[in-house]
């Protein structure tokens, strides 16, 4: 199809046809005027009020006879519409709405919806309500009305979900279609998401224009509603849709590789590939709209705050009539010219005269001069370059202790292929120098173990590839991946390490390291759960070393 947006056009037109047939059945009917409903607005309000009542009764599985509808209209009229109608008139009006407007006097209603895929009109039947026979008190047979599927769809479409929930619902449906690989339906949902983002951006731009024209015309309630919608649209949208884009791109690449290397794609697979490319394009545009909304959101916030502050300041300005407040007063009493400076003082923005503050007299007075002299001495003796060099030296020394500790742990694990904290403790208890190397301080050892447990599985080959692909900034802070890469590349025995796997052991044992120093040199005891560090080594590298007698 040339125009993809015309797909499922007939479904859209069926929803439009529901309103069109209601208008057709109600328009130009003189019955409305007999009961005082002259305007089309009043007529449609009454029609949908009756349909809502029928829907509520249907959902409750309660009867909805003409007497019930008549009593409902009579209650609405007495409380709200206040037309000159009796109970019998209300019942007759209900009969007219149900049997003429909604049921078309018992005749089937059709609406022709054009189907662009089949190039022909599709005749669609529309039915709002249906009826069934029920038996009430003493076996009296009555007719009860209920909504059909079309009636439910019409009523549910009249009350949209809250704006700040639309994006969440569309995103959830889009995710489900991706998981089911229903890419044609996912295309429709990502279009809805993009349309919502574009509409939201337009709403922000219109709000900015209104605030610039007159901030008082834009109410706080409107501002709050728009802010909530913006927060819902901004949220974690970028992270989610970036993840979806990577998923879609990967699936498209799999199909393309299959088409190149394995076999030619079928017609269905080619359609899926086209839909995936279309989804990827809309995801890119959606992420761009997200950035625009983020920028416009803060622009609106700053503009609205500034405009309100300006209006508040204007309200504090007291204006004078120069004729009545100055000229006339001077003419009446020329001696008032001696005090003219009091009247004109605000024009010169003079400082407010100082007054004695009693609170200061109650405060503890400290010597100000001595403190100023000490601060001056410190500033004169301070050498920024020397201080920076000393700071860098301390960082390098600390980083060296990190490297020695992590290298010791790797070497201990290499001996047997795996190492637990309990085995490490037993080894350190026999050698105090080894404990000084492995645990130079509590903070260093704790940070190393936390980073190892957090990463769980570390591939050395992946670290090498990332280092070759990306340019990283040199830093004197502890970076586990960079340090592992350096330790394995610069040491012959460690080059055979392929992967590092760290797992917590659920054996309930608590491992204690005694007489460990903290950052201040105080000896303490570390208590932690048992952890296992396993190393997977490259067998080819081991055989090459054995072949060369290493």
C-alpha cells in the first residue's frame, strides 16, 4: 500500500459512523421540541446521559425497563435540566430516545466504511442497544434494555483516560506486541506514542505563547496538569525506548543476516523486516521528541516563574498622580518643598538606614581580628601547585595499594582455580605480610569485594575489546575493569585468565578477618559472608605455556 497510514481505515470509520448515525437519527426530529430540548447540544447531552444509565444497569446486571428509564429522566430533569415535563412526558421521551434514536425504530443501521486495502466499501452494521424479556414481580413480562458491544465501545471512547496515563498504556501495549512479534500492530502503537509526544510538545509551545501574552490567562490548575503530563512523558521514556530500539535493531539484523547467509526470506518475514525498520524510525523520532519536550518543559517552568514574579512585583508598586500628590500639595503649602527628598527618595534607590539589632547583643562575641589574621597567614603560605602534586601523589599511592590487593587475590585464586574468603582468611592468618598486602585497609578491601560481587561475571576479552573501541580518560580513582585489564596484561601467569565469576555462598558461614587496620591505623575486625571467586582460564594459552616450558 502506498499510504501506510490508511491501513485499518475502515475500523476508524466505524467509530466515526457511530456518531454519524446518532446525529442522523436525532437531527430534525420535532419530538425534542415538544419537551423543550431546542438545541442540538441539549439533545445529545440527554442521549448520552440515557446511554450511560443503560450501561451502568448492564454492568450491574440489573433490569433496565422503560419505567426505570422514565424515572431516571424525571430525576435528571427535576435536579438539573428543569424542563416543563411530567413523569409521563419523561417516560415518553425515554421511549423516543431508546426506540427511535438508538434503535432506529427497529430497522438495522449500516454505515459504509471504505477499505483501502481491498479497494472497496465495507458495509458495517452498527447497533447501540439490544433488549431481552425479563419477568418481574408476580411473573409480569417486561422488556429490559442493555448495551451491545458497539454501545460499550462508543461510551468508553467518550471518556478518555487521563493524559498522564496515555503514554504508559501505549508503551505497555507496544511492549506486548514486540514480545509477541506482532510487528504490524507494534507499528500502530509506536505511531500512537509518537503522536502523543508530538501533541504534548505542541501543548507546551501553546502554553509558552499564552504565558508570554498574559500570564494571568494561564491558570495554576492548567499549569499543574501540564507539568504532570510532562513528567509522565519525560520520566524514564528515553531509557525504555532506547532499549526497545536496540532490541528492534538486533531483530532486524538477525533477519537480514538470515536473508544473506541462510535462505531467502518469505513474504511474511520480509513484511516483518519492513515493519521493524519502520518501528526503528519512529523510535528514533520519539527519542528526539523526548529531548524537545524536556527542553521545553524547563523553558515553560522558568518563563512562568519569571512572569508571575514580575506580576507580583508590579502589584507592590504604589503609583501616584504627580498633579494631585505633588503639584497641588506644593501649591497649597510651599514649605513642603523642604521635605521633597522624602517623596523622591525611592527614585534614587537609597540604602535603607541601619538600625540597632538587639539580637546581635545577645550573641557570643568572638575576636574578629585574630581570625582575619590567621586566614591571611594561611592564604600567604598556601602553594596551590605543591598542594595539587601532593594530592596526586597520595592518590597514586592509594591506587597502588588497590592494585597490590587485587593482584594478591587473583594470584591466590589462580593456584587452585577458585578461592573462597574462608580459604583466603586461613592463608592470611599464617602470613602477616600477606595480610598487609591483601588488606592494606578496611575501605580498600571492602570496595574491591563490593565491586567484584556487583559485577559477578567479568570477561577479560570483553574488557580488551571495549578498551580498543573506546577512548577512556585516565583517572587516579579506582576502576575495577581497568585495573583487572592492567593486571592480566602485564603479568605472564595472569594472561591465561579468561573470565572471573564471583558468587555469594549460601552456607551460612561468617568469615572474620582480625587485626585489620582502617584508614586511621586503628585495628578492627571484618565480619562478612563467604564469597567464592572462580577463574576460567584459556586452555590454548595454558598448553602453549606448557609447550614452551613455562
